[in-house]
């Protein structure tokens, strides 16, 4: 929520919520409602095609977050139209961001990327793109191209960081280390496009001390948006087998214990970082654990209420 001129924020950011919220940021740069539309552009990943490994990340099943209309055999325009038709009945006047979400969306020749991005941007209702990728798949020529696009469109580059621990990244078959995250975000610093990172909290062998240690490392990184995901165990993934074999390797958060952990996480977090997400929701039939029975907005409401009750906020302990 953006405050009007008669209100005064008690937080470092221009808002009245106890965290630097993404909807408030969106309202500050867009004059109308904007919705992301997910796209599967047919890319793969270097830890799937044999370049760095096979099988992908041990936690990953892209079907858990791809809408039903997302399919690489459909054109990008068709996927956009189907997504827009879904939302248009509720918000007929809004605009859209094309969200290249499935797999690694910079893992191709630059000419291929240009064709796919620019097809999305040519849609009359699309005002920008969001590109999901990995820190080891961002070349200088891609950075320069995105910088050019940002002259006329909203452009955001989201990097799957997942953990700042090289040991964890190796165990989950990520195929890159934390130094590549640092290097890529530094190379993107000062550009006209936005950057965001994804982190998974509760990966195997990571306890709460390690999770809080992530905060000091990501506080040093130059980026705009943060997406947090609780560790979800998805059926038929390599991690689901690990979970059944060695459940003691995992912190099995309840919704309440995860909220309390998040409060400590947020207190340590740099206040200018914009919080885009706190949890993710996987389809019930694919999810093994945790089963909290909460929608994203319900969880955020509980988290926000608890932050207010405790009289704390994002960045309170940041130095």
C-alpha cells in the first residue's frame, strides 16, 4: 500500500506495512493494475541437458508452478492470450507482464532470446517481461540487451539462488556456486532493469543458524526483489526420496514455527529489499510436506499480524 500525502510512514520505505512489500512498489511505478502471465518458452537447464549435470535440481518439478495453459508447443502469443483471458473477466482494464518462468530462460543463443522476448513485448497488453534464470547463465551480451529493453519496458531478471552455501548447492545438484551469484549481480548493478533472487528456506542439512547466516550474505548483494520459499517436498522428485530415507535432514516447519523464523529473518534483512514472496503453493496432489492448508494471502496476513503484535519490522536489527 502506498501512503497518501496526509499519512506518514514509520518505516524506512514509503508504506505502512512492517515489511517492504512488492504490491506497494508496483503501485509506485504503474498507474494501473499489472498482472504476471506465466510462459513456458521451451528452454531447459544446464543441469538437465548434461552441460553441468542431468536430472535438474533435486527439489524441482516445474509442473508444480506452471499454469495449465503453459506449454512449449504453444506460441508465446497463444500462452499470453489464454492467460489474459483468464484474468480479464476479473480485471478487464489491467496490463500484463510476460513471465518467462519455466526452467532457465536465458539458456539459449541471444537471437533466440530476442525472438521470444520480443514476441511477448509485441502484445498490445504487455508492458514488460520478467525472466527467471540462473546466475551461471547470464552473459554480458544478455545484460546489455536487457538494459536496452529497459529503456521502453519494465524488465526484471530473477535468479534462482536458493542457498548461499556451496555445500548445499552441490547437494541439490544446482550446478553453480554462490560466487557466481555474486559475480552476476555485480555485473547487473547500475543497469536500468531490476533484479531479484529466489531463496529456499529449509533445504536439507540447513538449520536455522545457517538460514540466518544467509541473510548477512544476501544483504551484501546488489538486487531489488526477494522471493522466499519454504522447503516443499514434491512427489517423484529426487528430494522426495531423500526425505523418506532421511527425514532428520529437514527442518519440518509448522506454519507457526516458519512465521517465527521469518520474523527473525526479516529483522536482519536490509530494509530496501522488496519482499515479493514469503511462501509458495504447490498443487495439493503433488505436495508431500508441509501441508499447512494456507493460501499465500492467508499466510502473509498471519505473518503481518504477528510482526505488528511483536512491534517489529523488516530491517529492525539490520546494521
